[in-house]
């Protein structure tokens, strides 16, 4: 399918998609006005056109950071900008689409009615609206279920229709909070493919997830938060690709051949730590077999 683009709103400048400078967020808790620091001196610059992963355990400050980016929370200190515009201004949200971790959708509406509702909230009007709905529903693979009530949807279908409402107004920044939480492996893989298609269309995607393997495959860069602090940030290639080791793949070797190979390495001052047959990844076996064969 050809890329879909509406250009409904002014396009962002060459500024980073998201920029946080020394952001601090404190919450007051209890009767004694104790301060809980959810985000501590966070600085990030997220380039446009990339898939950026925001990782961390529960309570690390990910959700608070997203709320600040969306303008739903105001930093105690520091500043946040979206395409150069302060995140607390309405203009900063014009080019943003958002899928929360646990979205509440009106169960009595059909999928088509739901996406139409959000499209109107984002300023789309009757001219071209139905064509846009058809394009987006096809894009997320929900055409056949579009006229069923949302209350009958599986978790994976809810995430797909949620992604449709997040992109119906053609935003340049899409924020996805745990988009594959509770979704089966097939649904998670399909959502991953949709995220890559968003990047192919030039969108910036900010995503949080506990599925680290999928994040490694999808993301260009990641940031890891812990207790509100940034502990690691960089490109996925740099962070996972520098082990100081090399791996070679060959056909199975006999014990005698392995011993000969070990001797060859040791003669050159190189350690030979192990020789073992690589195992197939369980997720790949699952995805390759389920739904593609009727035989056991």
C-alpha cells in the first residue's frame, strides 16, 4: 500500500522531535506534603524520523516523562519541547498521536465509529474523512472487523484500532505506551511491522515496552531510566554490538575437528571458549508455524 499522508497541519521544523532539558518532576504525597521525585534531571534529544525506545522497570519515570511530553503534566523544573514548541502549548500536540498503555474505548461503538470520533476530535471534517478512515483501517488490518463493536475485540485488535485512532490525523510524532502488552506473539509481531512502516513514512515513534527483544529489533536508539534517572542512552547498534567477541557459523563439527580448531586458536593466543550448535529462537518457530500450516 502506498504511504498515506494528509498534511492537515503545519509540518514541524528541523528541530528534534522531542527535547527535554534538565527536566525534574516532583509529586506531593501524603498529609505531610512529602515530595516524591518521579523524574530527576532528565535531558534527552530525540531525532525526527527514528524509532526511540524508552525503557525501564515499573516506577522508573517512563509514564511521567510521556505525560510531560504530551503536555499532561508540567515539569517542576526544566523544559520540554516537541518539534521546537514548548510541550505545554496546544500547538505542540497538533502533530502528535498517542496510544496509552490501557486505553479506554467506548465498547458500544464499532471500530469505524471509534476512529471517526477521534478523527473529528483532531479536526478532520466530512470532506475526505471517510476516505481517510478507509485508508487507516486498511493500514492497520482492521477492515473486516471495522463494523463490529469494540466490545467484541481481542486485545490485539484493540491495539490495532488504538493505533488507527493515533495516526488518523497523520501526526509526525507517534507515542506508543506498551503497545504489545497482553498481545499474543502473532499480534505483537504484526504491531511491530506497523511501527516499522510508520518509520518508513518518515514518522518519529516513541515507544515503551518490557519486550526487550522486540525493542532491540525495532528501535534506532534507546534510553533506560531507573528511579527517575537516565542511566544509559545511545544507538542500539552501539549498546548491544560491542562485546569484544566474534561468532562464526558453520556446519556441525566432530569432536576431533573441534579439538583441532581449539588447538589452532590457542596456538595464536586466542581463547576458544565454546563450540555449540545454535538454537532456533522460540518466537521465530512460533511465528513461522502458527497459522501457516494445517499439519502438526
